């Protein structure tokens, strides 16, 4: 009964209680549809429970609860229900899309939803929404991007938790049943400006992708209309074809900053004396004046509105700088803090709790967390890699020494998803005067 349910859930937040009741309504509807032997369920119960929950919550539901509720009412035979339409509208507003992937902004504090008790995670929520979209709108073009975003979150072939793996595999199974049940047996052909660029045949799901590289010089030589050079991709035969078009180029001259899903900033800061590093911001060019032999704290900032996967942040040094690798014996170092990222819900709080526990128990190390997984310090650049870059603002600091006098160009600092390089960002190139 409702009284017993409220009594059992009184220790949960209101949002967490809504979430459990939304999932219960969905499971009841599955029992109605499957009608297993020996279990009797009132066929109107799921709809009544869903409508009552919607009325009580007044639409104040997290994305996962909204997905359960929308699926329930859709399966009850109400595809045009206002709740279903509201859910689709909310999903469209919460999505973060790149040229290759799409994820849903699910950041919400543990205190509001008791996520740690409900075993909730961003991966699980994205998988449930993906499953819901395939039920409600199977022709939605965003489905493939959400699937690719979900697949990008794997590490060593799997996701982070058992819950993540279960819901991700359920969504992938539905996707395969809807779109990949037919065995591929087709030929794919690409034309570029009226000329055939490639033709390949595919006869199984395990077929390796085929790459075709076209030189920039060839593109420049082609005659293009007012709308540019036309590209035609054609499939002949059974099965589903996927393709990707990308352009890799290197512009001439100094580069302005550019942000395509990732924001990157770089600062040169003094270490010992304020006048060791002086910045001169010109109208279209930033210049730094650095004293010969001075130590420079290089602060890199990377920001993203949603999760990014397999991100490489590369900072190229001007020729007059030499980076200090503090992991090598004999190298001098400095205390440069790689900060706990802001904007990542719950992690800063957990860091503080870990430090508090360590203060009470001196034999226990404090819980720490870095947003990156690996760092390479090379002669001419520093590389920082993150398997999964959480949404928010992150910083990395390292120290370099001004070893050679002269005027040098510092190429842009660049960040990109290594397997989706169209998601990227870079700083502007700057001049460095060392005297």
C-alpha cells in the first residue's frame, strides 16, 4: 500500500523514492505484457501507478525516472501521452551532441537522488535513456550517436560497474534486434565531385572498416559548385552501413583559439619572482617576456560540458623552454597542485571526506583522484591522457626552465578525443621572448 511504501522509503530522498516507484511501474507493465504463469497483475495497475507518480512529482523527476515512466505509459498503449511527449522534449534539451557521439547531461548530487544507494551512474542512465528512445522513437537519428557515446565509455572492453554492464548490454541487445538483425551483404561506394573515390564489399558484422584517404591537393584541384564539392555515399544490398567523413589539415601562419566541444587555455606563470614572467596582451597576439634561466609554471586548463572519452591534451613547448620531469632522479621540482576538478558533482566532497578520515587515522592514506590517467614529459612537449574526462573544469600544472635566449613561437595547446578527433579544442599560438 502507499502507506507501507512511504514508511519503508522515508529514509530516502523524495527524488530517490520517485525513482523506485517509476521503476516499479515499469516492471509491473512488463509483468502484464509477459503474463508469467502463477503471477496475476491488474492490467490497469501500471498506468494508475505511473499517473499517480506524475501527479505527485509535478514533473520534477530525474532523467532515469522519466525514462521509466515514459516507457511504462507507452507500453500501456498511450504513445501520445503528455508524459511521453514531455520526456522526449526533456531528453532533447539535456543532450550534449558532437559530430560522432551524444550523451545526456545527468549531473545531479548524491544528496538529491541517493545515487550511491540506487547504484546509479551516468553510464546506466544513458543506457536506460537509449533503450527508452528505441522504444518511443525507433527512427530517431540520435540513437546511433548515443550508442557510440555509450560504447566509448568502456575500459578494457567493459564498463565500470555491474549495473553499468547490465543496462548497457540490454540497450545494445535491443539496438541489435532493431537495426542489425539482418546479416550485412552490401557494397558501399563513394563518389567525390563526380569521381569514384572508393568501393568496398561487406559480408559480415565483423568486417573491418575500410579507409580511403584523399589528398588535400586533389580537393583543391577539383571544380566545385556554389555549395562546395559534392560527396555521394551509396549502399547497394542488405544490411546497415555506417560511414564517417573527416578533414585533417594544417593551416599556415599563427593560429587563433578554436573550441569544438573542448575548451583549452594555457598560462605561463612565474615561480620565484613576479618579474620572471611578464605577459603582454596585444590586440591579436599574446607575447610573454621571460628571464633567461627562470622557472616557469605552465598551467593548462581543459573544460567540457559533458563527458569525453580517450582525451589527449598536448602542450608543445617553445624551443627556448625545457620541461622538468619530477619523476626522474636529479630533477628539481616545485609544488604545483593538479587540482580536484570543479564542476564534477560529488568528487570534491569525497576528496574532503577522505582527507578528514586520514586526519583521524594517521596510518591511512587520504583518498585522492586525478582527472588524468597518464603523463608523458618529452623534450618538446608534454602529453596528458584521460580515459574518461568528466564534465567540468580541470587543470594540470608543470614547470619548465627558460634555457635559451631568443624569440620563439609556442604552438597552440591542443586537446582532442583520439578516436573522434573532430571533438577538439586549442589555444592560440603565442610569442615567447627570453632575455
